[in-house]
């Protein structure tokens, strides 16, 4: 349910940011170069200037396999006198969703040829104690702001998915604030998302009304008719952002050439569609079930024995956990997508498991009573009749 106020989203976001400046002696911005972090950055600079809190620290974790348009934009940010730029070009490992044999991009590895030179003012030594992308954000805060209350602001919005909407509106992160997450509560490190209730239309209106600089790859996205929800500027080969690869050779031919040279498996996207690479529409005739087809793909496509064991163990666990659930085919679709994208960290399955239907099915199997109202979005059809007990019959179901 949406609750409307008399404030517009622009003013509401600025008030939230102003409160964070009151609560925290250190306030910074995570910048990906995307439209949402662009809005967060500019709103934060406005508030910081009004409160006399300039410059603002901005952190950009450069994943090497980036759009050149993102790099061009980040250079504009770095040259803004209101910004204290922390441009991280440190060795980290990134998952490669385009190859069964080359599982990682070792960003900024000294033994490999990089896609481009490092910036002269960037942080180039990995002093953070981790070589993985997501943990580095918390480690960054621990290193640069040890035992200091610190809030960094990011551009996550509830409109992007039901899971994000739930995460940003249920449960307090700090005092009464729900729109954030704890990085390290003991040290007072938090990330907040002050534009969580904005739509993508609000984002673009703010950018154009204020004539803010932004990453110009979005102009190419619009020219190609790409759905706004698919317009991502994350690294070019991750399982959740790989759609970009199907346009890279048209939009940035030079970047395409460098990436195909840098990372195995990239060039095949020039010759295939996303549907051909990562989704199977119909069960091949020689298989009786999607489960049988899934197991065949694990056996024949996954060449690394350790990763093959990891797939088998995860799928066996999923089969047991969701036995009796009518969404089995949909689950197998996601499992097959994991195999085709070489997603052995199971990002796609974690998204499936966080759906309300899956959460409530698991509650049901553990014998917990369910509240079958419309707010949970639960469909009775998700639970097969043979395992549906009388105690769990709903008074009504959502449609």
C-alpha cells in the first residue's frame, strides 16, 4: 500500500538526507555511474552545500569491465570541486556469466592486460582485506572510517522489484529509518537509500530539470528501445546485468573489442540472443521432465568438477525444500538459467526464494500458521492439495 504525503519526492529526499547529516558526522555517496546514484549524488551535494558540509566523499568501485560512458561520467564527478573522490581500482574477482571455463574476471590483476589505464589519482592497492565486490563496501568503510559513525547513500529504489520494496519499507535499520541496511552496526556504519520511493520518471525529471550531468549510455538505451528496468550500468558480464552485452558491440564498439580480448565467452553474445543463451522456452522432446533436463545440463555443460558438485548439492537441497510446491517448473527454469549463466553463486535462485510465495510455502512445510490475506500475495495454488492441511485453508486468496 502506498501512502501519499503533501511533499513531492524531491523535497522528501532532501529532508531525509538533511536528517542523515544531522545524525552522522560522516556522510558519503556510493556512485556506480547510474541514473539513481547520479540523483543521490546531486541531492547530497545540494544539502551539503546548504549545511556547510562540503566536500562530500564519493566512492566508485571500478570493475574494469565498465561502459566507457560510465568512466567519462565518473571523471566529471571526480573533477567537481565539491567532491572528495575515492576511485577504487584495486584487484578484485568478478563472476563471469558468459563462460563455463573462465569463471572470473580478475579485475586490475597486475599479470593481465587491462581494458584501460588506471586513473592517476585512484586508490590502486587493495588494502581492504577482501577480493570480492560486495564485501568491499563494508571493508571500505571500516578502513576509511574506523569506529566513526558513517552513512553512505546509494540509489536503490522500491520500484525496481517487490523484494526491494519489502526490504526498504519493513523493519528499521537505524532508529525509525527503514530505507537502508547495516554495514557494521558496532562501528556505526550504514548505507541509506533516500530516493527509495522515487519512480524512474522522477529520476529523469530531476536530472533534466536540474541539467545534471549523467552517463550518456542511457541515451543509447532509449534509442534502442530498451525497457527502462533493463537499463543497467553495472559491470558488463555479471549474471544480473548481462543483457547489456547484447548491445555493447553497437553502442561502444571499442569497449566491445577490448572486452572480447580481455574475457572469454563474450563474443558469443554477438551471435546469439538472450533467450538462446539464458532461457529455454520449451522442454526438449527427449526429456520427460524439467528436472531431468536440468540434471543433464549439469552433467554435460559444467566442466569444473567442484562447481558441478556445488550445482548438484544446491539442486538436491532445493528439491527437498520445495517438494510439493506447484511452482516446481518455474523453479527449474531458474535453476537451468543458473547453469546456462554459470551462476554457481545462485543469485537467480536467491531472487526466486525471496518471493512471498516461496517464503510462505516454507513456513507451511514447517507447520507455521499463515495469514492468507492479500498483503502477503499468497496463492493457494502454490501448495498442492495432497500436502495442504485443513488448518491452512484460507478464508480467501488473492487473485
